[in-house]
């Protein structure tokens, strides 16, 4: 006799989706902290001729994705569970930093990557990591709080407004906090004379991403609300 498969409840899929989103958030955040020491240059042509040289850490590539994920979590699962993922991301980053420091202190064998090469790539500046974590924690909590402020104010309407208003504001805080702390301690080669250019480039990149990720947010939220109508109806405010 063939056993019938046990039907999967929507609640199970709802929680599994939460775990996937949380994993995507944490992976993006940890990757940012591992790769942030490399800076890239991008020459952008200007309308009147000439070019603008865009300089920024490669960590900025993955970092805006964390704000998209927290906005999805806020909309579908509520502020409390979005905040839980933010805290989990912080703990994961601290744990990863500890592992990297331990690996950096260990003595290398006669084969594989040598101590100097490993330290050059993965040797994290404690000040730089501290600055990144303080900026991250402040900006993410502000993002979630403002997201729900705009959601209550608009009575659950205008998703584009709360997505962009919360993300743009929180990323201003993030950019100034992290670059201010780095420049104060001259960590990562950041000095005060470099701050204005890095702030401008960083904000332009993050704001452009905030605008471009709005359709992705609508697609994700729309799909999840259709998949979990009962659970998401309870998250209106």
C-alpha cells in the first residue's frame, strides 16, 4: 500500500521563506565585511564631456541588497521579525570576524596560502569592522522603523514610498557613520580629505539602487502576499 504524502501547510512554507530571506541577508552582510577592503574605480561619462571617476569599496555591491531584504521582511513578517534578522546578521558578522582573526593568527603550513598573503587579503582592521558594524546596526534599525512609520502613515498604501524613504534616509546615516569613524581613526586608508568624494559616490550608488530595487520589491511582496494571503493580511500595520 502506497503511503500518501503529508501535505505541506502554508505556515511551514511561510517560515521556510523567512529562513531563506534571513540567510540571503546574513550571507550578503558577511560578504560585505570580508571584501570591503578592496576599492574599485569606474569612469562615468558626463553629458558635457569628460568623466567622473567613481571610487568605492566593493562591499557596496552586496550591501544595498540587505536593505531590500529587510524591506521585504518588514512588509511580509513585520518589524519584530525583521529586527531579529538584523541582530542575527550582527552576531554572524562578529562570529565570522572572530574566525578570520583566529585563522590569521594561526601559523601556516609549508603548502597552501602563506601567512603574509592571507593577512593581506583577510587581515581585518578591527577599527574598520567596528565602524562597519556600528553603521550597519544604526542604519538597519532606522530603516525598519521608518518603513513602518510610513506604512502606518499611508495606511498600508504606497509601498514605493516607504521603500525609498526608509532606505534613502537610513543609507545617509550608514554612509556618514562608517566613513566618519574610518576617517577618525584613519582606518582602511580613509582620511578626511577622501570622505566628501566617497560620501557622494556612495550615496549616489545606494540611492540609485534604492530606486532600481523598487520593482523587485513589488514583485517579491506581490508574490508572497498571493502565496500567503492569511499570514500577510495580519501584517497590514
